[in-house]
């Protein structure tokens, strides 16, 4: 019965595609394009007013931002919605080679992959954070640690050098960071294991320490999963982003002025 509940919790943590904020933003941007186009055509047909393309882009962005506000999207989406068509028009005006756009698109796709759905972009951490995490590891030699959203793999690789007797794993959903971390581990002859996949499908019972550097949008779901699956005494760490309505047991301020490290003991 317990295993069944855990399986259901995992499946429910993966949000449907149509609920992704980026998909909603795209739909609203398309609608705003249609509305602004109809308005511009009417102005031209009735009053003979020709709207400059840059002004038309600003109009589309303003409508998209207004629709995003009506749909109660996060504040940063309003900024993105407004500036997206304006920046697009300005960039197209530079007449850059199409291959440049294709190359940039492919790199961003491999780097951010399903960020539109998970709302967890690529965030690199720093050495001072790695050292703070090292000091929080349990003293037992067989510590099992996982970095969810491990990026380029710096943290697990660092910890494995300090505690070679432990088991260190990184999981990353984006192909390019995952590939780079795999290559780093191979060239360094490291025992760190890097897995490509979605951390929401993991079994958290298998780890003593879980480190996360995600985004504010992911923290509530992460906390729910941790409470349901992590063993008593296990440690959940989050860099920069606290969990709403869950006071941290540990708060470590970075000596170099960086974000805080938060910890919760299960």
C-alpha cells in the first residue's frame, strides 16, 4: 500500500503539458497577435492610419502582458510578454543569417530542454556553497547524496573528492549539461554517477542528503515529495530558494555575499 501511494505521488507531481506557464504564455502571445493584427487592419481601413511595425510589436506585447495579468501569471511573465515581440522585431531588423538563429535555438534547447514545463532553468552554484554542503554531510562513511538538477556536475564531483567512500549522484533533465557532467566525470576518473531524467520520478528514500538548486516555482512540490518519501533523519538542502511556510532548520549565509543555503531535517 505504501509503495502504491508513493507511485501515485510521483505521477501527480508531474504537471500536464497544458498547465505549463510557458505554454499559457505562448497561447496568450498568439491571441495578442491576432487582436493587434485585427486592430491595425481596422485602423488602416477606417482611418487610413498605418502603424509602424515597432509600434505594432509594442501593441502586441502590451495586449499579451494584459492577458497574462488577467490569467494571474507570475509578474516576470508580464515583462517577458511585453518585450518578446519588440525584441523579436529589433533582432529581425539586424538581418542576421538564419543559421545563427538555428544554432542559438539548438544550444538553448539542449541547455534548458523542458524548462517550459518544469520551471527550473539552469542555475550554476559556487564553491562556497559546495564547501557548506560538505560540512553538513553525515559523518558516516556510506553517505548517499544526490544533487537534483545537477547542471554541469560541479557539486557532486567536488564532494566525491572530499568523501570518496560515499555515493554521489547527480540528476539532470537537460541533455547538454548532463553530457558535459558525464564527460567531466569520465575524464576525472570519478565514481560520481550522472543520470539524465526528471528528479520528480526519483525515490527519495534512497538518499541521506538531497541538494536542490531549482526555482521558487518548484519548491512547494519538492517539499511535498520530500515529506512523503524522505526517511527520518535525512537532510533536504536548497540553495537560494526557501520553502514557503516551512521554516528551515538550517540557514547558512555565504561568506562571499551569495545566496543563503537552507536545510530541513526530516
